C-alpha cells in the first residue's frame, strides 16, 4: 500500500518530529510513504494531510467538513475528510506541539490495528 503524506512546509521541529515518527511507524507496517509538499501528489490516492490551523488547504477542508480545532495550545484533531481525495485523513494542530501530539495519537491507533491500511 502507498500513502502520500502532505504537510505544511512551514512547520517547526516538534511537528516535523511527529511526522517523521508517523512515517517510520507506517513503514514498519509495510506502507510505502511518499512525503510531499505538493497538493496535487495526493489526488486519488490514500493521503494523510498534516498541518496547522492556518494552512489554507486545511482552512478550506475545515469549513467543508465542519471541523473545529480547540483554541487551547497543543490541541489537535484527527479526522477523515471529504473534498480532497477518496481516502484522506487530516491531522490539524493548533500549533506545532498539537501536530506532534496528533501524529503520536494516530501512531497509537495504527499500532492497535492488524494492518495500517485499516486507518482509512
């Protein structure tokens, strides 16, 4: 299985650490990861979108899907989204720490499954 991970280019060190750990975990489960900053790479493929609340793509998906990220520092949401590709998961953090915690949360969910593709 192949997953495209698309993230906001302006993320900080803690967010990048969480994204790296998520990619490592998925690879351990036999998933081929393509990391990208280009939105077109994820069309019609399983996609994980990762960014903060100010990333324009996530702003659009938040309004289309009715997501609300709490205003508290370090908060995040993980959700399946409509309006990007057939199989998309979104991790939206209030800040870089929220993104890192969201990645760790998704890692825990993957580790609880028999196959990584079950997250979609």
